[in-house]
C-alpha cells in the first residue's frame, strides 16, 4: 500500500509525514526556526540551485508548513501547493502570478466582500482589471466577457454568503477554450465536500482560517495547482522567462516550468511573490491547521447534519422570509449541489429575517449561544448580519447585484447540540417579537 492509494480519511491524518524523518515524533513537530544550517558550501550550492530538496530560510518554506502544503495537496488531488499567511494573501498572489504584466480576470459578483472589494480597488491600481459576469446561469454571456488579455476565471465554488453553486465543469471547459485557468476559491466547501480539480479546475484556493482548520484559532491561506495547465501556451510569458535566480549548477538561467514542471504555478508564487513580499505562514499556525485537518470529515459531517436541522427549523419559522441553502430541493442551485456537493452544501447559509433593521439588530444582540462573528467554519456556531459587516464594503447597488438582501442573516453552524442552537434562536426571536415563533413542520428534504 502506498500513499497514492490511501483514501481521504487516511490522507487527512497521514499524508506527507514520515515520523522516521522527524525523530519519530508522532505529531508533526513545530519547526520554530528562522533559518537552517546549509551543511557546507557544496550542499548550499545544490539547495540554492534547486537540485536538492531542503530548507534554507523560513520566509520561503518551513518543514511544518511543508507538511501542511503537501497534505492539503493530497486531499485535493493537486500536484502541489503553497501555504500563506491568509486567504487574502492566497488570492492576491494567485492574481498577481496570473496577470502581473497587466491584464484582466473574469469573475462574478458572488464573492466574499473582501475579495470583491479588493477586485474593485486594489488590483486595478496594479494594472489587473476584474470583469464580473452577472449571471452564472448564462454561460454564453459569461464567455463573451473573455477578452484577449483575460488571464484567468475566478469563482467561489459555494459563494459567501448566499450559497451560489458554480458549475465548475462547464466553467473549466470555457476557460480552457480560451487558454486560461479556472481558479476556484473552495473555502466554504472544503475538500471533504468538493474537490474542484476533479472537475477541471486548475488552481484551488482556501482561506484555511475557515472550515479546513475548523477551530477559529488561526489565519492561513493555501493555493493548490492541478499540475495540468499548459502555462507555455503563449498567454503567460512570465512562466517562460528565464531567471538568473533559477540557474542550474552550470549557471544557466531557467524558468519555473523547467525547474518544477509539475508545480510551476505555486513554485513561482514562492520564488517571486512570497520571497519578495513575504506573506509567510508561521509554523505554529501550520501546526494548528494540521491538527484541525485531522478531524475535517468528522467535523464537516456533523456540521452538515446540524445545518439541515437548523435549515428545517428556519424554513417553517413564521419570522423567516426565506432560507438559501443549495441542498434544498427548491433551491435554484439544487441540481448543481446534487452534482458537486452530494454530501451536503456545507454548514454556512443565509436566511431572510422578517423584520426591520432595528429588529434584526435586536435579534443579533439577543442570541446567547451563537457568537456574533465575521468568521465562518468554526467549531462554534456563528451569526452575522453580512450586509453590514462581511459584505459591508459593497455599495447597496453592488449588494443588489450579488443578491445580498438587506435582511440577510448568515449562519455558520458549529458542533453544538442542535437543540441548544434552536432554543437559542427561539429565545432571540421571542426577545424581538414578544413570543417564540410558531414553527411549521416542513418536509424540506423531499
Ligand atoms: N475566501 C472566502 C470565501 C472567505 O470567506 C474569506 C474570508 O472570509 C477569504 C477568502 C479570506 O480569507 P482570510 O480571512 O483567511 O484572509
């Protein structure tokens, strides 16, 4: 048996770690060191010429972080990856690596607010313009937005906050027809529920801050690559550019494709962007993420099961206008959820509060068990009024286009007993409306 044949649940606790190489430590050690002995000038030369794997300086790579990178790659079926200091760093380095010479990225309005605002504000200042396709169900219209200088298609597989599910296979086909990669932010789904590379995605991004690590105790990002995209297709001259820093033992400059043909994208992020702008993940955060990933399946399974119970409670609730959860048969994304998320559409969803702004505020101020947080994917259940917080950067018009209604409340369901969560929501509704809600029994899942 080899690691290549291990299944997901084995890989999440075992992949990319051999205790014999680490003083037989059972738990991945935290290599809390800035630098590494180069072991002589001959070895240093081989390390710096990428002829021998090894560690030089923790700004660029670190053994604890390395296990996280390779374990995450194993879970997603990726050829390799890089872990960074945040999900935003992962998104930023990906876009810069794709379109650093100036160019366009095609995306959609269904994004985390920070991503959407960065696309609008920061990247245009750097010569990268982001076009938005405003109807994901009209793929022909989306394709017409791809221009000669478009360098990538960027989507969230399950969008923040309202669970728009992307048709990854169809979008990958479109992207590839135009010689550009499909980049998928898979933060909400996690590799347990969805592995985008299996459907043709080229780059997968995580805010590992969220359900991947799952305990709300770190900030981290990951970029993974399929290893299949033809970066030498003429659209990405930066991957062909020979660099002196990548020279071989004979001093001949090479490009990133020549040095690491299976992982040129993340290798280039490491040698160019991480090395010179330094959004480095610390080994302690990497360790926490590794411990979190060990229980990824178990956590997400229980969180999806809790979510279904809370969704059902809210669907029949007299104080709730609507519930958006893609696994519901009357969701416009039900078919896509069936295809891409057969184990469930995750533990984050939104509902429409039947009340005015003051009542929404009173409701949020009244919950006692749910935490009022902007994070998601925590072991604890979280509540947030997204239009004012996580998506508060968007103008009312941009919120309308992204289908973020003013009465939207986002929940991220944790690992508590669902009856306690329902009792908490019951008492918060009662604090606003003077009595607990009547909750009609629904057959939500039929
Ligand atoms: N992607 C998604 C879908 C997110 O929800 C977030 C944060 O909320 C990010 C990326 C950014 O990640 P981080 O907060 O780790 O920088």
